[in-house]
C-alpha cells in the first residue's frame, strides 16, 4: 500500500490541527507540513482540500495584505472545525491503538 493512500485519509485532520493553532495561508501550511515530514505534500494537494474544508464550514478564509505581493487568503478554524478536529483525534487514537494491538499479538 502506498503511503499517499494512507495519508489521504488523515490529511484533513492534520490540516485542521495546524489551522487550529494559528491563522495561516496555504503556502505556509504546505511548508509546515513539509517540515513535519510530509515531504510529498504540495500546493496542488492542499488547495483543493482547503476549498473542501471551507465549503464544509470547518474553516473560514479572509484576505489580508502581504508585504511581499498580493493579498493572501488566511484560514481560521470554525467551531464546527474544532468539533471535527476533536472527533478526528479520538478516531485517530483508536486507530493507532488498534493497529498497535495487531503488532503486539505476535
């Protein structure tokens, strides 16, 4: 199984986690993910996901001026997004525990 297939299922939760910590724009989000080890993540993966999360009202966007060029679209988590993140964390911990249990049963 390819790592990208596994990542696809958890990327939204990872993005919500980062956005929950601070208001952020897309390129900065990609950079943080890459620094955290998600080296295969590119803007072409993140921007459609941000649009999806925005459509689901888990995040909201506002444009802010940038000293380095055009305005940037910053994303902030909503209350619904915080609830979805809490649910993701619970489901993730359960999954990690269940998978670890399989390896411990050797």
